[in-house]
């Protein structure tokens, strides 16, 4: 059985551990069972490609001022009802085209910036393609940047983080219940991923989209800040970003003043706290 699958036929990549029936997909929509074998119809299928400022990932402490070729895929193992990229993350049939790893590496080399971001939807559900592409990138002297929900199991996390130079990892809240019942994820898995990335000496920054009524209580944001602070040096930057109504979540946007208050409070525990999605203002 190929890596990350077991039994007949279970995907072990993320905590959902989907048992996938013949002809069906797992919950992410992109990992399938065909004839009892794993089938990855979206291997190398790119739905978005753009040259972005690295601060847009957001990464503020990794090669600041540079640009980065960013590629996106389709599908996600989580189903956040406020997803701001839902057109590709919640659509395993999102349009795009297949690119092979050489094509991607050559595009990065031609861009003049030796770095690539795997981003936009959830890249880790395409781990087989990522490992192939990231190995070639390393050989070519290209830095690998992950923008991820961090919700994969340890064995897979170790493999991917060994090839990762920098990562922005979502810490969406500090509640197991919210992760499980609203997002479809697992808090402990994400905490383990962040801890492992930091221990592996990946440059880590963490992002929390502050969604009113979901994760904006003092207790919950303090829980996130305490966890990040507890990882110790080097100190991890934390991005608190404003939510805007999107997809299935229609509550009013995050109040900028409340976001500033949350950042102010977080700075009592953390050295680097940034606000985002409220214009270009940083406090
Ligand atoms: S990666 Fe996809 S198929 Fe695998 S366990 Fe997670 S949701 Fe299921
Ligand atoms: S993890 Fe990210 S891409 Fe996936 S549904 Fe949630 S917000 Fe969207």
C-alpha cells in the first residue's frame, strides 16, 4: 500500500482518517479509491499561480521585501464556514491545469526569486506532489514555503517539514470543540504541527483569523498567545487578521478597534504581533 494509506482503503494523512469506498473520495475530495488502490486525480493540478509579496502569505520575518511565486491547488480537509478561498478549497473540481514539477521549478528559476509558496487552498492534502516538488526545489536552491492549516498527522508532518524552509500556519482557535464541530479539524494535531515545525527549525509564523463570536474571546486568544509564547526562542510572530463575511458565515466583519485591543493584549506575552486585513495598517 502506498505511503499515507492503509487497510482497504484508509487515508492516514490527516486526523479524519477517511475510510474511502470504491469510486469515492475522502472528505477533502481529492484523495480517492479506484479499484481498491489510492487514486490522486489532482496530482500536480494547479488552480492558481501568482507572484506575491512575501508579506502577503503573511510572512514578515522571512526574506522581507521579496516576492514569491505562489501556487494553489484544490480541496481542503477542513470546511471552515468563513473560508475566504472557498471557491477552490471547497471545490475539488476547481478549474486549472496540470503542471509537472520541472515546469514549476523552471518558472520559479525564471522569476528571479528563489522561493516558492504552496498556498491559497490546503496544500498538504496533495502531499505526494508536494514532496516531489519540494525535493526538486531544494536541489535547485529554492526555498519551500508552506501556508497551511497544519492539520496532518505526525508521520506526514515530519516528512514535509524536513523539506520546508518557512511556514505560515493557521491556529484558528483554541477550542477542540470548535475545531471538531465547526471546522472539521483537530486542535491537538495543529498544536503538534506548529511545535514540530518550530523544533525542526522551520521559520514559523502563526495566523489567526479573528471571527467575532467564534474565537474572539479573551480566554481563547490568550490560549493561543500562551501556546505560541511557550514554544520559546526564536520568538514566533503572530498575525491577527480581520475576518470579512464570506462563504457561509454572514456575521459582521471584525471590528478594527477590537482587533487592535486583542493585539495590544497579546503583546504582553509576545514580541511580534501584527494585525492584518484592515487595509495596510500595522499596530
Ligand atoms: S487527507 Fe483527505 S482523504 Fe485523507 S484523511 Fe484527510 S480528509 Fe480524509
Ligand atoms: S483550512 Fe483554510 S482553506 Fe481550508 S476551509 Fe479552512 S480557511 Fe479554507
